C-alpha cells in the first residue's frame, strides 16, 4: 500500500479519527492542512501509475 494523503483543516476531529484508523491498519498517512498552502508548504507529486501501464 502506498502513502495516503489526508487533506484537511488543522482542527478536523473527523480527520483525526480517519488518520488513527488508517494508521492502526498499517497505512502510511500524511496529513496536509490546506491553510498552510502556499505560504508554509509546497506540493510535489509523481504519477507512479504510468510505470504500471495504466
């Protein structure tokens, strides 16, 4: 399983529960507060599906 990106706000209790559940199932989780973009955070992405022939 790859890393799961959780897009949310800083005080989102529902996202807290989702992140906890995913982590308990062994998932790698990255939480991203959309309020931080673009002043404190930059985003870089890579499409790995192309390597698989999708």
